[in-house]
């Protein structure tokens, strides 16, 4: 078996693909949407990365000690995850576009990597996709990308997963190790959904995920007796936008946490601040459940300058509204102007918000990317990464930017585990060199096998076994990925 089939083209799947390609492995990415990117491409706040190169360049020393002290189990994710984020940003060539943001769940430490312009999820995923598409074009034997591909079944031989069956303009198969990176299940709240089984108390709430995030990867793996963990660990996002005229829509967009990090305030229906805006998402959602709405995020125009692109975008999409003064906003809210005195003089921006279903910290049980059965035994040939897996760090998950950190961290880890299973234990080259690298021709023995002594034949066989398996020929790459302009339309379903 010479290939890894990655099911899902979000940031977890893309991170896994990059790791595999740098180790010389062949990869096929199957993505059910017409573009790569997944939910990761719609991320509005950024990636939490304690100790990142960007922090160090800004003179900040940060070990993530607060996250680790609160939840020791997250130590490996925090320490290794930041290195993985640096690796991904460097290979994608977008590190210089990143800026530090103060965001909820991280105290007073600016450790979340955002972008000055555009949504950070779009910037990072697009940059990675660009690198991968160059490889797919130049080396189709190394990377094959198939979009609009719906995987229907895992192919097995005995208890071993050896490939997938999928539909993409017709029935097809792809053989190899299988890595599931299909995302969570927060977008499907139908009666028969995983949400209905795992968190039925949330079914009436809106969601920030669309119907693509439906738990299909978990369902695929359940057919081969894969176990799940913490399925009730569904997190809420406290400040999803209530767009005027669309208040009753089930699907909501996320109002970036970077706005409260810049000084935005969360107020209740009386204009009163009732919670520290830099608390975790769960703490803010819990506080909202004890208060009276409608709720708003408000920020002065002066403070908003630090996140100008975001605020301008939200105003242009009718998500935020600009007021000439706090008094004008108070008039719309029908409250005394003095209730908003803390906003000071000058223009303010405001957005009505509500808690909504956000992400899933529960999913497939894994060990360093290997999918496990209920007895804890790895299922041979089956791996997983990202939100489709169960994250053991429940508290950290509620801190802004940690889900993306987990996605990159587990994606690279699962890629490395798959590569090791194929005999590719070390990095062979930078991703940027894969497209132009010459394939190493297999050296022929100086003697024919039939002319070798027993010792020479054993040594030759041992040498062959130590090499990574040769790549099987694959078809041309699929269509190119999502553009920033397309991602910017994320406030409505495709």
C-alpha cells in the first residue's frame, strides 16, 4: 500500500497532506464540496499559538502556562501545536501576513494569530491550498485532488481498512491508508442527527455550521466499529450575529472574537456589561443565559480601528451598524443614554448577537491519529484528525483559536503516523521542493537475485523493505480551490 487517502479538505486534511508529501508519500484528497477549505476557511478570529515565532518576533515569551495549569492534559497540544502552526505558516508562505490578537480565554496575553486584512482562516487555508495545487499540477503521481467527491464506504480486507468507495460523477475507488478529516457534526440538527443523539438539549438553537458539517466521517467509521468519545461536548459560540431581517434563520455567522479583544463590550438589553468579555466562550454563553437580551457587541470607532477590516466587512454586510454616538444607540435600544456612558464620546458600532452551536470537541477515539475500537485497539489502516476526533482538552477548547490549533496539530500528527506506517519515517524535502523534485530511481543490485549468496539476498531484501513504498499512478488533479472572494461570502450558505 503506497498511498494515503485523505477524506476531507479542511485545515486538518491539508496539514496531514503537507506532512505526508514532505516525507515522500503519495496522497489523494477527496473533498465533498466543490472547493477545498472546509469550515477552517471561514474562521474569523485566528489560531491560538502560545510560543509562536510571531510572538517571539514581537518580544513576547509565552509558554501557554495558564492553559496547561488549568488543564494539564493539554500540555502536548499547546507546546507542540505552536511548532506545527509555525511549520504550516512557513511552508504556506503566509507568516508575514499574521498579526497578534488578544482574544477571549487567554487572559491578557496576545497569542492568537489573526490577519490585518481578510479572515485568517481564509488566508491560511488559501495559502496552503495554493502550494498543494502547484504540486498536484506538476506531480499528479504525488498528489491527486478530487472535489465534489462523496465517500460512501470504507473498503476493508478482514479487519484492515484498505481504501474507500466514493461518488464523483460516477462510482470510483481509491486504495490506500485512509485518513478521515471530515470535521464535526454541529451543522445537522435534524431528528436523526448525531446532534440529536448527543446533545438533544441544543437542537432548537441556531448553528454557525452549515449542513456540510454533519458527522459523515463518524458514520463512515462506525461501520468498522470505531469508537467515539465525549460526543456531548458540543460548544457554543456566545456572539453569533443576529442580522436584521434574518433573526429567525437557523444558520448564523460568527462575529469575530477579535472585536472584543480590541475593546468591544458585551451588553444586555439594558445596556449593562454583565461578564468579562475575555472569558472563555462557555463562560460568556452561560452568563448570557442568566441575563436579559437582546444582547449586543458594541465598540467605539476608535477601538475598532485595530480591527478595521473586520468591522468594515461586517458593516458592509449589515451585521454591524454604525451610530453617530452612544446616545443614538441608546435611543434605538430604548434605554437611558447614561446606561452607555462607558462607550465615551464619538461614533460607535454595534451588532446584535446570540449564542449558537459552534464546534464539537467530541468525536472518534484516536491515539496519535490512529482510530480506535471500543476496546482501545487501533483499526489497521484507519486514521483521523481535526474536529472529527475527540479532543481531550475540553476547557482549552472553549478558548478562542484553540479549535484551529487542535486542527493543525492533529492533522500533522496523523499525517506523520500514516507516513511512518508506510516506512517514511523522516522528512525528505520542503513542501516547496516537491513539485520540482526528481524522482529517485531505484538502484538495481550489482548481481541478479538468482546469482546472490543467501547473505547478499537477505541484505538486499532488508534494504528494499526499509524504503518507503513506491507511489501508484493517479489521475490528474481536480479543480482549483476556494478564492478569498468566495470565502468572504461566508455569511450565507452556498
